[in-house]
C-alpha cells in the first residue's frame, strides 16, 4: 500500500527527538505504543502504520485499523486518510466506498492533499457519492495548489475531456507540464499524446516520441507500446523493427494486452524477430485471455487453421464468438462462414450464419452486406424473402466497392426486382463491376452494348467486353465472341480495351464522344 508507506516515512521524519532514527523498529514500536495507549493521537496513527507495514511487530491489518480509528476520532489527519484508504481497498475491513469517502473528506478539510485528490477521484467516478465533475475539479484544484502531482495530472485530464469545466487543451497542457516537471510518467505520456494529435500545441511527432520515450523508460506501459508502434512505422523516430519488438516485449511483460497482440504479430510476420509460430500463438493467447478482441480473433484463426497450434474448430469458434461479441468484423464473418457451410463437428446453421452476417453488415462490411442480401433473396436463416430489402443490402455493398454486389444491383435495375426498372442505372453498375474484372458483369455489359439497353448500341464495345469475359473462361462470353465475330466480321480487328480504358462513363468523358455514341 504505497500511500500508507509514504505516510509512514513522513510520520517518522516529523515525530520524536533527534535520536528517533537511531532506534530499531521494535524500539520505535514500543515507544509509540506507550504513548498511544495514553491517548496520544499522533502515536496512535503511527502505531497503526507500523501494524499495517509489519514494522517492529507482526503485520496485522485489524490492529492497524483499530489504532487508525482511535486517532481519526481525535481528528488526526494521517489516520483519517489511511482509514479512508483501508475502506477504499477493503484491507482488513469490508470494502465500503461511503466510509472511504467520509474519512477522505475529513482529512481533505484539514488540508491533506492526497485525501483531496482521492476525494476528487471519487466525485469524478461517482464512488460512494453521486458523480459530480464540478466538485471533483474543486478538490483537484485544492490539491494541485499544494503541488500534489496526481491532482495536477487529473486536472489536466478534466480539461481534455471538458468535465466540470470548459474543454481546453491549452489549460490541459499547463497542468500536464506541471505534473511532468515533478516526474510524472503519466503526464509525460499525456504530453506525448497532445503533441502527436496537435491538441493545444502544434503537431510534432518527434517531440511526442521524446515524451513517450521518457515515460516508457520509467516503465509506463502505454508509452512502451506506443513507442513500439512508432518504431515499427518510423513515425517520429528512425524505423527499426528490432527496437519496436524491444518495447513491445517490455509492455507485454507488464501484461498489456495490446502489446502482447502486437508482439504476436511480430513473431507471426517476422518483424524484428525470427518468425516463430509457437511464440506468436503464445502471445496471441496471452492477449486474448487479457481481453484483447483482435488477439481473440487471431488466436481463433490459429486454432481454425492449425497454425502454430493443434487445429480445433471448437476452440476457433469459442474465440471467434468472444471476439465477435466485442465487434471484431473478421470474427463475425468467420462465424457466419462456419455456420453457413459447417465444418467437421460444426453443423450448418443458417439462422446463426445470418445473425453474424447481419452484425458484420451493420458495421459496414461489404462481404457481409452482400451475403445478407443473398439471404433475403432466398429467404434463408429464418428470414422472410424480401427483394426490396435484398436490394438495399446489395446497394450498400455495391457502394462499398463489392463487385458481385454491383452486379446484383445492375441485375435488379435491369429486371425490376426490388427496385423500379432503370436500364441506364443497370448499365452503370454493370460497368463498375466489369471494371473490377467480374466476368459475368463484363459479359452483361457486352450485351448492353449489343442491344442498346441503357447505353447507345455499339457492337465494337460489345465485342471488346465479351472478349474480356471470355479470357476468364466464361463459356457464355466465349460463345458470344464467336457469334458476334461471325455476324459482324468488320469488328474483329478492333483492339482489346486496356485496363486503363475501363472507366465508368462520366459527363466529362461524354464530351469527347459524338452525339450518336454519347453515353449518359
């Protein structure tokens, strides 16, 4: 209990004659005990600390509390503060936020800066008292005025969040700097973030890296992981995968889940270390067990593929479910695929598949949006067939660049399924899918040019798109090339369109066409 230890040092330095430090712990205990039993509140407080720390007597938290209570009732400020800590942490007594608050308040009113800081924290979090940011700021200010470093840091945080006072990054910087001047690693890290993001100061990633370095060297785990990321990308520091791994390792050893996952990725991809599947899986599992959702997905993927660990679909699903529940889209997609087709001991379950496609789709994943559209077309997974809803999901996926969805949207416009027929819109979406290399779309675009449905009829363009689909082995397109080439030999010599020429018609490109061939 660090704060109680600090009180002990303070107490011993302020109490007794000059020969106090020459006494052994046992002698000090006897000295304090003699005066404590006579009612001396200061000796009672120190006796409580000695019982708490096991100094000169066997450690006994219950005895410590007894002496703190005696001193606190006599308004001894250090005893009041320590009693608050005991109630807050549930040491030697049932945890009780209300009692902790009561004793911190009494000590805070007597000017104890640590008690004032803790009181501010309890108001900020609503521990033992209704949450009140304004009162939290008041107590932080009182403690900060006494140069209490934690209060200065917390006041800076309140300014960054606009809690209990107007948001001000400039004011936040002022308080972070005051805490930083006292050696606060938390303040150093926060200053690094401010410089990195350009909050209250001009963005400067090199300066940010310097602050992170100071905090990291003092053991600040978030700063260590941040430095690992910066060395990996070369932001603000010289690129060094080896140095990146060094900082990831330090943070991972402090049980930081993000760093553990990052270290797993380093071993997986051989970045700064020799590739090692077993080490990668070890760190993925450590991070997964610490609640990191991306690591839960990564470990599940290792279980699914048998990469660095024995293959197990059951374990894979267990971890995918955990990650998916925390919003990892890749895990949601993998679950949907598992349940759609089934694997080994996992039976197909279209209802579960649709459920996970929906969750991933709602997060904007185009593959999930497309598959959800298919489910509505076919009425799968317990949902009622609905072409309009299917079209809506196809459109979302299409707008996110999914080529199969773009083709489905084109078909819907062409056939009037779930949407009002519009041949021009159909042609536009065929074009977008065709430009992404989808053979079916290329063949349909050829048909559009051949028939003039949605675009001006152009047999030369029709043959070129048929050919592109044919080169991918699409039988229908191969037949169309033969048929059109035989019917119109004049177009056989037309050059194949290059990839650079595959552009969706726009108003600006139309100006280069004759009125006869202009496409809208």
